[in-house]
C-alpha cells in the first residue's frame, strides 16, 4: 500500500483532474453557445471531459476501496495521525515551557536589577518606616 503522503498526492491529482473536467465542460458549453460554434472543438472538449471524468471515477473508486479496507480493520500500512498528534502536543508543551522559562528569566532579571537596601525599604517609594506615604 502507498504511504500517507503518496495518498495525499493521489488526492491532489484527482482534484486537478476534476478541475480539468470542469474546464473542458466549460469550454464545450462556451463553444456551443456561440452563434457559429465549432462542432469539432465542442466534440473534442466533450471527449476530453469524458476521458478525464472516467479517470476521476477510477481513482476515486481506488481511494474509496482503500478507506473501506481501513475502516473494516483489514491490514494496512497504518495511520500516522496518532504520531502526528503526539508530536504536535509535544511541540505545544515545549512552547509553553519556553514561555514559562522566558517569564522566569524576565522576573529574575527585574528582581536582580532592583537595588536592595539594608533595611528592606522600597527604593524610590517615598514611604516612611510606618508604611504611610509622605
């Protein structure tokens, strides 16, 4: 079976094929809406639309079959979702711890930058020893 990234690439290709289908259909309709439409051009766009639509149907059927196998518990290559979620949570915890450490560093720096006096009074506080302002 294909790896998860390969499955995503296949889905991306399917999406591009669907866009191509829509463009071919639009071109065919545009050609048919003209007063002097080119039947050959409209037929060409229509056949391209049908070919691409057939490819989309086939590729989507393969994807649906794969999902059916996975959901029924049959063996497959495994899911990367759990591992990805664990990794995301670990990064989140790491960032949280970093912010805590940065905050502690900031508090430490501000605490060390504050001059202390022997009596323990607050510098530039204009307080008397009784704790009232002057």
